[in-house]
C-alpha cells in the first residue's frame, strides 16, 4: 500500500464515523517531529500558505516522504501543485 499522510480533517471524519471515514481500514502510524527537514518545510509552508501550523506539518511530511496527502479540507486547494492530494468527500 502506498504511503498516505492524513490531516486533521481526515482523522476527525474517521473519529466521528462520517461518510469520508472509509480510511478506517488503513494501518495508521504516528510520526514524531524529529527532523530539521520536516520542521523547516513546515515553516516554509506556514510562511507562504494560509494554513495552520499543524496543517503545515502534515503537508510537509507528505512532501518529504513523497506521499499522498489525504484531506477533505478545501484550504489545501492551494497545495495541489506541490502535493499529490487524495480528496475525501
């Protein structure tokens, strides 16, 4: 299975058993913020995009790992050129 990064929108859908919660069958791992590259990329996104700092970390992780970013949050429309986004509905 390809690596995917879930933002808070996707996780809340899962926890609230919303229609977008088809992600419930995925194996999910928690990733610690331990590398300078991740922190730096999140800071770049924070400085250049209108996203929360937490969302910037999720986007940075997806970019660094070349993973699909899974979200339903329309704020990430601005990231479509930088990330492969899997849109939940």
